[in-house]
């Protein structure tokens, strides 16, 4: 079997085609949003929202409504609860996040354990990428397109908010509104990625692409391109690996992202561990040559 056959064989199945479309869509949206989450320092907030949607998904199943509706409602509710606890008590933001998301996540686990179901609700935790239906695909594409469009339309305001909320307020923008918009988009993005990798691994798709791009460039505009490209490429490679290794699709996608981050962390030209050492050694050699040239002169 040659390389072309290896690449084309998975595409011969309808469920694999849907898996590729869902994963790439989720990866691109997560990759774009990831840039702001990493820049602002909202990694824990992404973790909180991704776990807090679990009871919403289970309740949506009980009511016969789309999973996305329940996930979105509980994602927004989690953000609101975190804000309420933080603003009405002495509890700091990180503690408020920990209290809210662990409580809601535990509620979701309890609901899964007691709700009689003909559907394997554990797929909510770990994803069911190869079981994506046409309706699920349409839902992901629509929500992904809406989220990505808002992010791109408001990218200048959101970038200013990320770098300097005080300046954003000074020119007439509301940091609270922009922060609320970003959190709402975070909830939507979690819903988009939920089908691909499940509740447990959503946070990886929300953080790893942006963190990887952050090590590769100092310019935010380039970061907005590098991050979704890395996320999409890792998703495609991860699905191919899962197909031929007969492994978890969501898990392989995230492992591929983690492997790319490790390589960049070590070898990135400017910010990589080994890259910095090589650059420092090069500078020392240049300085030594300059000193020797001056001494010879």
C-alpha cells in the first residue's frame, strides 16, 4: 500500500469524512480563540467552562433537546456563577473557578450515573468523533461559523482588551462587555469542540494551539494564523493515526497537539529551550570573534 492509498482509504467511509470535517472545524475555532485565552491568562477559565457544561448535556438528553442547547446554557451559567462568587465574596477568581466548575462537573457525573439511558453518555466525557451524525455535523459547522465570524469581526477590540483593558476603556470600549463577549464565545466554542474530543479534552484544544503559536512568534496577527493552522494539521494527523492504530480519535488528536508543542518548546528559534541556548552560543562566538578582531587590529 503506497502513501496515496494510506491517505485515501479512511476517506472512503462517510463516518470518517464527517469526523474530519467536525474535528477540523472545532480545531480552527479553538485555535483562533486559544490565542486570546493564552494571552489573557484564561486557561483555567477554559477548563472551567468545558467541564461545567456536562450537566447541561445530560439534562438536554433527558428533555430531548439538542446537546448544544444544554451545553451552552450551563456554559453561560458557569461564567455567571464565577462572576457572582468573585464579586460578592472574599473568594478570589481562581478559587471561584475551582468551586464552580468542580461542583457542576460532579453534578454531571452524578446525573450520568443515575439517569437511565439507551445512549452511552460517557461519550460526552471522551467524545464520539466516529459516531457523528449529519445533524451533529450541521450543528458544529453552523456554531463554528458563527463563533469564528464574531471573533474575526471583533478581533481588534478583543486584542486591545487583551493587551490593555485600561486603554480600551479610555477610547470608549467597555472591558466588561468585551470580557463577557469573550466568555460567551468560549462557551460556544466548547459546544463546537464537545462532539470531537469530549468534555475532558476540550481544554487541550482551547490551550495547546495558542500556547504553541505563542512560542513561535511575537506578533499577535501571526499568532492568529499559526494557531489554527497547527490545530487543524494536528487534528488531521491525529485522526489518521487513530484510524490506523485503532485508538481513541479525540485522544490521538490531543496527543498530536501535545507532541507538536513539545517540539516547539524545545526547538523554537527564539523562545525554545534549545533554540535559546543555540542563539546564546552563537552570540558568544560572535562576541569572541569581535574581541579577537579588535585585539588583532
